[in-house]
């Protein structure tokens, strides 16, 4: 169960990083 929770948190952090990159890219594209 702990391994499952750790995997979920790892996936969540990776998804958050991806979302941050997408938001940054969107802002850059919107500025153009």
C-alpha cells in the first residue's frame, strides 16, 4: 500500500511538472 501511495505521489509530481511546462509554453505562445 505504501508503494502504491509513493507511485501515485510520483505520478502526481510528474504531472504537475508537465502541467507547469505546458502553462509556461502557453504563456510564451500567447505572448507572440
